[in-house]
């Protein structure tokens, strides 16, 4: 860590500046995504601007949907400074494919919920006094799986 006198930041300041919680910063430290910081004579964690930049990188990568394993890989690529564009391109393609699949799954779920609501609306229009058709269908679906 590159800390000069007067440039060391305590964990609370780093949390505010990075937008992370103190617990998240400690978790990232335990996961090896950020190096263990130096400690003050009073035992306080002291972080450098480089540490803050690294934490911000991790946070932004996680916001893009990268897992901690993938972020560790991105950090390794970043730290080595080697030719990384093609590797990152592959990682992005994998992530994009996964996101597109999730979107397709969510659209399917949305349609199922709309259909269920439609059946419910129809039952309510008939002043349904019996059992709910959606609950009945869910119960039938469970029996069909068994």
C-alpha cells in the first residue's frame, strides 16, 4: 500500500467515498479483492487512494453483474497490465448471454403471471365464491411434478 503521511484514509471515510458499507469493505478484504490495509497505532485500518480506487472498481464491476470470481479475474488482468481486451470481450459476451437468458426467463414469468391474473380477474367477474382458480392450478402443477 502506498500511504504517505496525511493521505491515509480510515474505513469510514473510504466507505463514504466509495459508496460501500464498512462491512462490505471488510468482506472484500477477507475475499482478497483488496489488500489488508496497514493499521494505525490505535488499530484503525488505513487505506490509500489506490485502495479506494480498487474498491470503487470492484463495486462498479459488481454493479455490472460480475461475480466475485469474475471480478478477481478482472483485477488480475488489470494488475498485470497485459493485453486484456480480447479476454474482457469474452467475459462480456458470457455476461451478456447470461443477462439475455435472465431477461427471457423474466418475460416468460411475466406472461405466466399475466395469465394467472387474467384467470383471477375472470373468476372475480363471476363473483367467485369457490376456490381460487390460480391456487387450484398451482396445486395441480405441484401434483403433476411429483
